[in-house]
């Protein structure tokens, strides 16, 4: 283009209404969110979506102006996740946000170019999602949910609030590496704590009922519920059975305690989602996932349901109560 033509085009652009010029400079970016949600409107996952929206809004990304959010809620099974992946890729998103390992791994198996940000993956290095925490190395980065050492804390806390527990059922999914890893750590500390641990499969309601029933027949029984999308699908059943059999139970996050569970210890994934929005923002502005280190949660929250404790005949020790972030009365 000749110089006079260039100047003329700039002058013409300056004559356009402000709204038109804004439309030309503020291109609408597409962000797809994929969660493996087993329960409709589950606050455990809906909270992450809300946190991501709030985080993006705070960074200047406004839906309908410069952002389009495509939200996909898949059931945590391979077929439904695959269907949603095909749908979201057809819309050609600039960035894909995943809820955790259940949805991140299938995304990585499908694409290697579109940036992916996960909100709460367990052991992302061990799960093969990234090369290292400091240098993810590919098209994916995000925030870890916890490392496996946290799993040992669950059994310790269970013993703190229910010292009589000597046999604990551990509800874990042996079909995924995260389930194997969480159980392995719990088992590694069980001897020191004087607790015999027994795995319980969450693959269907019958196995869950049988496993919990077997633990309830033991003197000094208790339960540890690990973190997994398949397990979350059976949340209401597990809480009901724990109450029916009078079993002290510790859970991986507060959504269980909000619904009547005894105690939970885990990350605030809504807060992680808000932080993950900053990575989406940076990627939309040109950063590469490979250059953004995977971050750990800023802290873990201990939530106690005192009403449930009373129903089980438990008195929460003051040392545990003082550590609690919230006590539900």
C-alpha cells in the first residue's frame, strides 16, 4: 500500500463511530469449558464454572462483548466426554478450560495445538498431563488439586476425631492413576496409625453398599472417601450409608459436608478457578501454556459438620476445632 493510501485509510477509520472501531479492535475470543459433571447442577463443578467466569470478568473479559464462553457438562464416562470434545472443537475455541484429570486427559489425546488450562488436576505430572510442574512443556497447564501426601492427612484426621477407628474402608477408583495413588498413600500411613484399610470400589451402587456394609460389621469402623468424578456421582448414597451405619467418614471437599457429611479436608477449587482465569487471560494475550508453571492450591480448608458429629456420638477435639476453617452447626 502506498503511503498516501495508508494515511487515507487511517483517516477513514478515525471517522467511524466509536462502537464500530471498538468492534474492529476488540475481537471476540472463544473459551470452552469442559467439566465431567456426574450430578446435574453439582455445586462442586458449577462452583468452578462460576469462579472462572468471575475471574475472567475481573480481568476485563465480558461475555457478549469480547468473550464467548461455551460450557460443556459431560458425564464422567469416555463416550459422553468424547461427544462433548467433538462439539467444543467444532466451535474452534481459542482456549479450553478443563475441570480436572477426568476431562484433561481425553482432551490431550485429541488435540496438541489448542491451549488447555485445567482447574484442579490430581498429580498432573504422574498422570502424564505435563512434563514437570515448573515447565509443563506442551499445550496444557493449570492448577493442581493436591499432591498425594494430602491423602495421608485424611486418615490422620479421621483418627483425630474418631480415635476408636481401627478399620477404614477407602472408597477409591482403581481404574485411574489418581485413585491408585491416593489409596497407596493412605495405606502407607495406616500402619503407623493402627488402622487396617480396605478398598471399596465405586463402580456401581451395589459394590458401594456391600463394601460399606462390610466395614460397618467391624468394631471401630470408619470411611475415607477419595477424590474422583466417578465417586462424586454416588455422593448422596455414600453420605446416606455412612449415616445409616454410624460410620465416621472424612471426605475430600466441602460439598460433601454441606450435604451432611462429617468432615472434609481439601482445596477450595472455586478459588483455584478464579486463579486459573489469569492463565486463560495470559494465553489469550499471547502467552504459551508451556511457559506457565503448574501452580498448587494456595491452601486447604478443613470443614466440620458438628450436627453430624453429634448424631454419631462424637465430640470433636478442641485441637481439631481450632484448626477448622468452618464449623457447620
